[in-house]
């Protein structure tokens, strides 16, 4: 055991003193912080080029409404008031006026009247292609008559990803159609609006009644609790696995290529070597985790949301992290030992990467239904257990009590099996040279004496 | 009489259909300097790995430092592989302490022993340097220190002198001989027959998995008789063309070594009739020559053909 610890200590010291560790330490905060900062910076940097819309309204019943709505929007709906100082600092002349700053592009409407027997959609499509128009709207008179029509109200464009214009158009037209219907039915429009006002639904947790009769009121559900904590924890665990397991594979491969492994296995058994390396990796990741979790705890306290992250959440995170690192670390270490070239290792790595990615693919479905059949089934897919169970633990309401025992047992069993199998592969692989083995051959190594 | 440091009894190791070592028996006396010679792929490394219990034999017994079939004595074995294995990013001091700790040494003990060896091999000032900053010769000496740091009772050195300049070679040779003088058993695996001849008490040669030589240098030489003539003539190797009785000529440039079957005086007379003879010396074959006879192209061809009078003769001569 002393030798295993000696290997783990050397791996740990070597890793935390490397530039890669320092860079790795800042990568996640940089990614997250940088992402937020980038989004913030890009928030107001939209394309303010006016978007021109042609409207073909043969009945002429909506044109004036649309024209007025566009004028009102362009005048008042796309601006944000700014103080003089900020306006002076603004770096774009476009969209800036004294006292206000343009946030969205103008909509410039043009009423289209066809000449002769030309088809409006053909003519207008050509103008869209020529970049003269963003799109065009075809308003069929059946909008008001209620007659069946294939396309009572259509918007044509070659840039469907720009949805702001059709959404605005739909809203304005529908408002007008609704008011017209109320008028035609001799109903007071304001009264109808008041009567049809929607009631807002809020989501709350459960009320708890204690044995002594006291009642603890339900708490309002919060995005921090329902999404941010489980998702953030999963991403943190995923990142820790990604910074450790492939790194371990490269390291084992490098030691093998540089014949260091041969020196080491003359002093320790291949299994001791693998175990020492794994423990070293777990120690490195635990150091990273301690720093990040410390940051999370501090931030949660600072922003007054620490009650959403119970102490047990930290404990579960660490437990699942250790299982995940041992599982994936042994798997990747074994693959590294089996190869003699980086290229071979990378091709063997692909299936292992898919195993790591499974929880990421399933994250939305699991958060939506943490105790559904998909979530429960994936929890017991061996290598996915740590990440998926962590996600389910932290997404309200949490898994049933029996799973607090079965999922860790599943993790333990998978870890033991993977350590055993990887140890067998490592024993043969670390001294083998030449072509990378197939998965069939790796299985053969596992079951060899 | 003390137990042999290494005792292999009828050891066989196969990899698939290839037999790497066949029915090998060997005793390496404690305190001796034993040479392992043989061409690449002959089974030397497999034998060394079995001695280190990295590989288990298919059959036979491997006993090392009195322990059989376990890695129990591995902490008392130092192994220097042919291809050096050092962590390039580690400092010399940390690397040596680490390798020492893997042999069961305490960190402080490993550090002080590392310092002692660094001083002895003139590398003290490189103590804090990263391994990647060292020259090839220095790296080799560091690898050597990492092998001997735990004061092994058995030292296995695979090509310890390759890449060393004459000065460093001499330093290493002295260090090895001092260790032998202190009682360490040394197994020296090498392709350099001159080194083996100069340093080793005994040599074993493995060829195609079989032991083909085993004994002291003088015993090995005696097995091959005095059939070699070293000569220098004004015409060089051309003077030997067309002469009968010559089995092999090794042209060394300034002189030639000739394996001759027949009366050496007749050869001298024939040469004198062709050119001026400056040197004519009857001598025993060198280990190099014996190596070539066993493992050279002729022998390989003979092995492939499965039967060659010359090769069979050599094998029989050795085994007799």
C-alpha cells in the first residue's frame, strides 16, 4: 500500500505543480464567466439594419393598422432611455440618439399593389432574393370572413431564423382581428379584455405538517433549485471527469511509449501502478472540486441562496465524483495501457467518451422527470450511475429513499468490476507493443489467467 | 556455499505460437558479474522479465535471491532497461526520491542516497534540473542512479554503456565494478562483446530462445579452440582470395581475422608468396567472433534451413 501511496503522491505533486493544472483550474470559471460576460456584451449588439416588409392586403382592411403599429414600434418600441454620459460613451452612431439608444431594428412596411396580372408572391419573392425585402405578408380577405382558406395569412421569407418580424406581424394582425370580431358582435372590447385576462400560475413546493401540529409553509419553486443546482453539479462533475480520465490515458500511454512503465513494473505490480495513478488523479480532481465547491458555497451564501444547497448535496457530490473518477479513470487508464500510439488510443477512446456523454444527452429529460422511467433506467446503466444519480438527487423532489442505497451500491459494484477488468488489461497492455488490440482482444486479456 | 542469486530451472515461455525461451536452466552465482549476450529478439528481455516476475514462465521455476515465484525480492533488485524510462518533467532529485520510494525506501533515505550518488557521478549541480534539460549521457547516469539507489543485492543492467562517451563509460564501469566488489550480483545484458569479455566473469548466450553458451569467458573460448589467425598484409583482405581452408574472413580494416582449417604454416607460406606479411598471429576466437559464428547471417540462414553443417557443428561444440 505504501508503494501505491508513493505513486499517488508523485502523480498528485507532479500534476498540481504543472501549468496544465493551473490552466485547468481557471478554465471552468473562464468558460462560465466568459460565457456570461460574452452574452452580456453581445446583448445589445444586434443587427439594427431596418427590415423591410411588403404587405399584400387586397381588401385593404389591415394595412392601416399595420402601418400605424409599425410607426408606433419604430418610434417607441425599440428604444431604451440612456443618460447623457452613457450616450457619449456609446461606440455606435447607428441606433443612438440623444437620450436614448436603439435596441432592435426598425420595421419598414410597404403596401404592395400588383400591376396587371402579375402574381404578387412571384414578384415579391424575387425582391426578397434581391435583398430588397426581408419578407412579405399575404393577407387573404378570408381572415375576417371566417371562410375556409388554405393560407389566410402567410409570411414569406428566405431567412426564417429571424423570427421577430413574423411574431410582431402575427401579434398585430391577431389583435386587430380580435377587436374586429368583438365589434362585429357588439361587445365592449375593454370589458372583453378584462374578462378574458389570464391568471398567472406560480409553482410552489409542498407544505409540511410536523407531528407537533406546526405547519411549514411551502416554498416557491426557484430556477436555482430546480435547474441551476442539478445542472451545474452535473456539468462540474462532467468537467472533472473530462479533465482527469483522458489525461490519465495520455499519461499511461506516454509512460509506456517512453518505457517508464517497464521501470515501474519492475518495482510495483501493474495493479499497484494503476491504482496509484488512479488515486493520484482522484486527489487532483478532489483538489479542483474543493476549490470549485468552496467557490459555490461562498457565492451561494453571498447571494442568499445557500438554503437551496444543503450540506448533504456537497457530500453526495464528492461521493459520486470519487466513483465517477475511479470508473472512468480505470477505463481510460486501461485503454492507454493497451495502445502504443496516440492515434490508436484516440480511436479506442471514442466508445468510452460516449459512455461519459450519456448523462449529458439525457439531462433535459431527466430534469423534467427526475423519477420517470427513463431517469430510473439510466441510473442503473453502469457507467452512467454517478452522474445521473447526482442529477436526480439534486433535482426536486429527489429519488425515492430506497435508491439512496441501491444507486451507491450500483456505483460500488461497477467500480469494483471496472477496477478488476482494467487491472487485467493494464497487466498485459502496459508491456505490450505494436498494433492496438481490438475490443475482442481486450476482453480476452480481461479473462486471461 | 551460498545460494545462487538467480536460479532458473527448465524455464519455458511462449507467446502464442512463438517460443521466446525454451527449457532454460541457469545459475548466476551471488556476487558475480554475469553477461547476458545474444542478438535482438533472442529471448534475453523475456528472461530478464521472468527474473523480475513481470512475466510468469509457462513451465519451470524461477528463483531469485532465494525466493521462488513471487515478487517478494523485487525491492532488492535494481533494473536498468535498455530503453531509458525517466519522467522528463520531473527534477532529478524528485525523480530519484520517487524511484527510491518505489523500492520501499523512506523519502529521506532516498534523498540522501541520491545525493551521495549524484556527487559520486559528478551530477550534484544538476540536482534541481528537470530531466529534459540533461544530455543523453547525464540521463543515462541518472537512470543508473535510480537503479542502484535502493542498494540492490541484484542489479540487472541492459546495455548500461550505450551512448556514453569514453569518460562517462569509464565512470560507469568503475561504479559497476565497485558494486560487484561490495557483493552486489550484476547481470549485464549487452551486445558489446568487448565489454562482456572485459567485465564479465561468466556469460550466457541465448539464441532463438535456446541457451547456446554458458560458462566463464575462458571456458567459452576454449570450447571454440585456437582456430583463428590474426594477420596484416600489404594487400589487405585481397591477399586471402582463392586460398583453400579459409572458412571465414572478418576484415577489420587494418587487419583481418581468419578462421582457418588446416596447417597455419602452409597459409603463412602461401601469403608470403603473394604479398608482404606484417602480422601473423595464431589466437583464440574473440567473444565477438563466437557471437557472429552463432548468430551471424550464416547461422541465421542455417537456422532457417533447419540444418547446416557449420552451424550444427558450432552448436554441438558449445553444447558438448
